[in-house]
């Protein structure tokens, strides 16, 4: 009987018993029988309390092992080996054989269309050779590669012109090891660091893709310069390589000096990539490069500290994108992603701390909480300390901990020292799960506005009771005529509640205004849910006049959400609701009359809340959500607004000349975003001429895909077939086609479309991108996925189980489609519970998927 996987606990951490002075690896590459020889210099760790010598190793065939040249016979299990070793420095040597071609899990060394590739984070190196595969074991690596393939790459600097020998002088953990070998071509450039060091830059791709690398290269160079200026960090090797690979479980990987990327986040041309693709490429290239210091030179002591590298680096890439593009637009985009993914996670059975305390499979904790909420925590730290003290604290962290594996305590102590402050309460953001709710109430007492801010952190699995968080609330006050009388002010909500008094006459410089509207949580200063009793008229005023861009957008979005929610929950429209609807429409129309606004910002304000957003709002209102009704109401209101604002929207649409040469810059992308938002609102099944004309005449993928989405949504499938015929040769474009064909389809067609596409000749289900496109497309169509028949649940479950047998990581991550199962009606709950139970009862279920299912089912 197989023993159930045992949890790993933060409280049980102890250092490895041995330090490593050097690692030398010899690879003889073969598709089915690669040989890996290792020569590792160990010495006892004086700080260790456990002297056992255990090396991780999975799916390895041990050929030989020796200590100081003498053969040994270690005790080998399915998880690694143990062996008696001297209580003194010694050299460990081993040879293993592995099968890259049979490695469908895409962890360790595997093959992608004839190219050898590695992915070692989090615990993939143990599938390459026996090694202490943990992030706190760091060593310099030398790598020999024996292969007749023309391009051979590894970490560090090349020491042979043919790529057969590489040396990385900087100590690193095994999860940052990388090797690539294949028939590749390079898009090359160079960069000179601030201190004058020349660096060769290469993006390696398959022949034929080299003309799609220019934007990624430009993003890399801008990232390198920005990191020097903003954080004082220079690059530290002679060469920086990026490789694009088609089969990859994640977006990209920051291996030291050799970043490996999912092809979709490298390759771009106007004909094949959307504005959103270009923005992702820019952000992800920056993210992986920034890891060179926040993750590589300084790494995490254990996987519980994952947010120390990921949350910090996400915050850094968000700063970069804000500087490169529109900071307000980028901030809104980040918050939308946080609310859609992390708030949902925090509100369900998968809630966990930013720094978890236990796990079974670490791959399951590469989550929105670790990444996005982790970034918000860094942002709050910077808000509290200010930009200068934050920069000084970062510099102390880099100086003090270079070459080390660190903890959250190491990070925070640098800021406590620099700012001479106690961050023990702030640290609760790392140890408490759940999204705090901040409630605001206020009353008028003559010329005094009395306000109370209070907080509540809801119970989450394993944490029924919470301590007050330290919450920065940025706020301002507007008079009834839209004049700002209190500019942005930071309130420190560090207790269950705080009382505030504002002298309105003093703030207004004379007579107190008759009406005052608070503008709360400006810039989304903390990742919380805000409950404030603002009327429809108050929100309209904020939309029209607030000086904070985020809160202008938030006011418009809340107007739309509450308008939709009223009909969803009441199931009818009263005269008062009709009046509020007209007020909302007029407020949006008045807002759009401001010609000074960034088109990208206007597009965001006109974008309706998602169906998932409305579903959660329905739950919060105490009503059981009906996904089909929500979809219908949302669609009806979009068409009604499009009709109401037809002239304005047509002006937006016609303001962009479609024949203007394409540029991916933020300003041009913003104009296209507004044009295509207008197209979506103007179109309906009886009015598709505009969408058909745009689809037929589009000169870039952004416009063509936007038109295709509208046509599929409104029942015209002919364009989908034409798109398939045009782009069937391009793998990345076809990923878009697979997703949009299901995600945009009417709910009554989407399930049949998904089933048909799963039998399509181009549906390579073992390719993670293709699998995510189809399954993700169905999940992104809630009315179809939650079809009352339960067919959507069955379809996804069938494919998750199939994928789990080949690639457990991908299956586990897609299983989050079921994480909100408790918020629906009894019939849907029962069918989703049955799907989860079916997965749980499957023989040989992976540890990855098994943990996710168990956590969701325990809700």
C-alpha cells in the first residue's frame, strides 16, 4: 500500500547537514538514455543538527556512485538515497541515466520538439541527478555538455566556443540550474552596464521565429537599465541568454544567466500578437530579469519563503510596467487580476498565508496569494516607509544578504533598522490568510465630519481567529461641486477601528460645503474589500471629479456592478431602478466627454464587471447566483448601454485610423483598446456589419481578434472558420483561436464547441498552452461551465484526469475551476462535489492534483 504524502511544515525547518563547495556536471545527451555524471565537493555544515546524508532523486537509474574515488552502494528509494559519509570534506561522484523524451511532466530534463530543455523550480533537479534539492543549499556550478546539436547552453559564462563547457561563478540552489540544447538561432544584441561592463544578449528560438524577438529584446534592455536606476542593481555575468520553448508549464523561469520562456511570452509580431501579448512580454521579461537579484543572488531559505522572491519581484515588475506605460492603467489592471484570482482564492478552500506554514506539494503554492498579494504587501511597506526609506532598506538587504538564502524576517529586519521602526504588526500580512474588510461610516455634525474606519479579517481554513492587520488607507474629501477639499492623506488603520474628525470649514478655507463625499482607499492602497455607504449620486460625482484615477475607475465600475446586481438579485426592474440606470448611463456618457482622458483609461471605465465578479457580488448580497441569469443580464445591459451611447461610441471607434501602421507602444494600444471596447458595446446579433468589416480588413492581431470575439459572441461562426484557415500554421495564434472559440461563444454553444475542439487535429493536449487554451476557455465562460446539466463539470474532470497522468502540475493548476463550488445552488454543488470525489477516488492520482482536490473538498 502506498503511503499517503506527508505534509512539510515550516516549523520543522533545519539546515542541511553539509555545505557544497563546487558542483561539476557532465551530460551526455540522448533522447531516451541521457547520462549525467556529477562530482560534488561536500563538507560538514557546522550549523546543522542532523548529520544524515540524504540526496533527493526521482525517476533516476543509478549507474554508479563513489566517495573520494571509492565505489559505494547507497540505499536508494523512489525519493532519493542515503549513504554513510566521512565526518570531513569529501567528493561525491555518481552517474545516472534518465529518459528526457518520456518526461511528459516537463520537470527536470525533457524534450520539446527535438530540443532538450530543463525546468527545475521547484523540485525538478532531483529528476536530473541525486542532489540536496532544496533552495538553501547553494554552490557554483560547472557544466559539460556532450551533444552533436549545434547550440548548447547552460548557466553562467561560456568557457568553450562550441557551448560544451559553462561556468557559473555565483553560488545558486539547484532549482536555478538550466540546460538547453537544440537546433536554434539567436536574435542578438548587447548592453553596457552603468559601470561599463559589456554584456552579450541572445534570444534563442527556432529558425523562422527570429523576426519575432525584437520587442522582447527591447524590453530586456529597458529592464536592465531600469533596475540600475531604480534599485542600483547591475547585471553580473558576461552573457544573458533567453530561450523560447513551446512546451512549458509556466510563463518563464529565471535560471541564472539562462532564462527559459514559454514561447508565447517571447515571440511577437503585429500580425500574430495582440497588444495584451506585447504588454505581457514586456512585464514577464522584466520579471525574470529582476529575479537576478531578488531570487538568484539572494534566494529563499525554504519554499515557505517563496513570496520573498516572487512577491517582491512581481512588485518590481509592476513598478517597471507603470513607468513604461500608464501608471493608473497598470494599477487598475493589477487590481483586476488580484480581485479575480487572489480575492477568490482568499474567500475559498484554497486560502493560505502569503507565507504558508505547511504544504504537501510545493508546486501547488505558486499562487495568486504568493505572487499578487505578496506584491501588494511589498507595496504597502513602501507606502508606509516612503520611497527613500524603501530604497535604502532594499540596498541594505542586497548588501547584507548577497549570496544567501533568506527569510521574511531577514527582509523586514533591514527596513526596521533603516527606518527605526517595529514591523511586527505589519508582519501579520505574511502570517494571516483572508482578505480584510474595511468598513467606513460617517456622520455630519455641523461643520465637522466624523468618520469611523473599522476592519475585520474573516476566518479561513485553519485560522478562525485573526488579529488586526496594519492597513494603510489613503483618502481624500470632495465637496458636492466636485472640488477636492482634502488631498490624499494616509490613515494608519492598525486597530479594530479608528475615529477621525475633519473640520470642513477649515479644509474648504472658509464656509463648509453643504455636501461632502469621501474618496477612500485611493490608489487601492491596501488589498482589502471596502464597504462604504456611497449613494449612486456620490459615485457619479467621484467618477466625474475625483483626482485619484483609480477611484474614478472604481466609482464607474461600482455604478455598473450595482446596476446589474439590482436586476440579478431582484429579478425585475422597478421605476426607481430604471431611474438609477439612466443616471448611471448619463454619468458614463458625461465622463466620456472629457477629451483629456487617456483612451486606455476610458476603455477600462466602459468595461463591464466580469461574470465571475458579478457572481461573487451576488453571493455577498446574500443571493445564490445563477450563472445563466448573470450572463444574460450582463449581455442585455451591455447592449442597452451601447444603444444609449451609440454616437459617442461611434466617435471613439472612428477616431482611430485602422490603416495607421501598427505600434505596440502604450498610447497606440490605448487607442485600440477604446476602439475595440466601443465595437463590443455597439455590436449585437442584429448589428454585426462593423465587426465583420473590421475582421475582414484588420491589419493587426489586436483588431482581428477583437472582431472575432464579437462575431463568435453574437452568433457568427463563419469568421472563426476563416480565422482557422488563415492561421492554422501558427501555433501561438491557434492557442488564441482555441480559447476564444469557447470563451466567447454563447453558453448554449460553448460546450459543444469545446467537445468538438477536443477532437480537433491540432488539439495537442499534452502541450500545456493548448490544454489551458481549451479548458481555460470553457472555465472562462461561466454560464457554459456551470451548465445546469453538469456537462461542463464532467468534461473538465475527464480532461483533468487524463492530463494528470502525463503532467500533474498542469492538471493541478487547472483544477482551481472547482474552488468556488460552495457558492452555487444545491444541484450544482452536488455535481461539483461528485466531480471532486471522482478525482479523489482515482487510482494513482498525483500528489499535485490530490492535494488540490482534498483542500477544495474539505470546504
